C-alpha cells in the first residue's frame, strides 16, 4: 500500500498559505516611520501528523480522541490576543504606528497575488494591497499561526506526541506586495508520559503551552 508522508502534507498546507521564502529583517526598514497594519490569524488548535501512513492507516487513525484536549487548549491557551500585544509592542518600539486589522482570513478564498514581479524581489503569495486604502496603512505585518498537537505515526501505531506551534510571519509593502520580511517559525515540545488525563489534561496542555511560549520568544527576537 502506498505510504503518505504527513510531514510533506503539513509542509504543503503551509506552502498554500505562505510564500515559503525567508527574507531577513532589514535595519533600513525600521529606520523610517510608517503606519503598519497588524493582521494576526490564529487557526483552531488541531491535530497534526508526522510519519508515514497508508490510506487505510489514515482512515483508521482519523478519529477525534484528541478533540477534548484541543477544545480545552482553545479555552485556556488561545494565543491570538497575546500575539497581538507582543507584535504591537515590538513594532511601536521601532517607531511604527500600529493599526489592528480585524478582517477575517481564509486561505481558501483569499486573493492570490497575480501582479507583475520584478526579478530579485520577493512577493507575498497573497495580495494584501486592498488593505492600503481600507486602513490607510503603508505595510501589513501578516502573522498566520497553526498550533495544537503533533502525533507521530508508524503505520497505525502512535509512536509519539508533542505540543506544536507554527508561525508564518510576513511584513508586506502594500505599494507593490513585496516582502520586507519573511520568516517561518516551528516549535515542538515532546509530551512524555500520559496525555489522556481528563478533565484538565495537565501534561499535554503544559506541552502545548510550552511550544506556544517557545515560538513567542523566538518571534520577539526577530524584531531586534
């Protein structure tokens, strides 16, 4: 039976919502004052997979036994407001005027960038230029966050679990949709021992929180 590598599927998912490019933060960018929109999109906490599985394996292991844990994580750990506070503080410390973007973001319906591209420049995969006039801003800091638990599989057998966070961070020039900055940040925290300990799931929740906090600390360093 043909095997499917879920690390590959996860990578493909994030390719669809990002440019998959790295653009270092430029000191020159922060030398000029501007109005920047802060657009933080946080997905529902999810179960992610890694390892190789066949189609039958995937069907057998597609149950929702982790959903109560993920529901509790959403209630207790939802990182959106904390991330908004972190990025706002970092950007304001660099002299930027921050405008919070309240639009919803859906990667399935968001408009892709189809404009002209100049050789040597990097572009956002999504076209954010509409935000310029709507919010009277010069750039947008778009942050897309996936988080939850990563389950390792060998066929139908679970071989490991970890708290998981992925942060896709882009600063986009709204004049031409080019990238001032782009970074992908992935953190995991291995769950050792029992995870299925309702109602509080202390062990698993602590590792989901650890992965989130580790990712946040990395993000703070990016703006220095």
